[in-house]
């Protein structure tokens, strides 16, 4: 009986901790998305041009039509890779789950190929 109570208590603690981490990550993502805006074909981050839309493409993936947006970074000196991930999330949400690719010019970039 004592082992059962300990197992239930351990599972409850793990479940609570996991829920808190997931909720914290969602709050972070939502806060960061508020920092993005779009004017014409340019995406801004905190009012500064970050990327521009280059193309919208369609393809078939396992017989399913897939919409994809391709963006080019305006400034290839991004020191925080998380901003690129947040940009992808923002554009994907903006276009209802479309796939998103972000291109970074390797010339003079912080990202070594």
C-alpha cells in the first residue's frame, strides 16, 4: 500500500512539473510573437526589418497539397537563433500552419557553413 501511494505521489509530481514547463514555453512563445509585425512583404521584429517574403510555393507531400513560404533574412547578423525559430512560428501561425523556410546569406553571416 505504501509503495502505491509513493508511486502515485511521484507520478503526480512529474505530471505537475511537466505541465508547468509546457505552459511556461507557450507563454514565452506567445509573448515573443507580439514582437513581430508585417508591412507589405517585410517582417519586422521590434520595429526593425528582419526578413522579407521571397516566394510562396505549393507541393505535394504524400498526395497532400502543402503550402510553403520562403523568407530571406534582411540582416544575416542574427546573434540569437531563437529569433529565427520564433519567426518561423509567427509566419506559420499567420498562414494557418503553412511550412516556412528562412534563408540566411552565408556571406558575412554568424552561421558558419
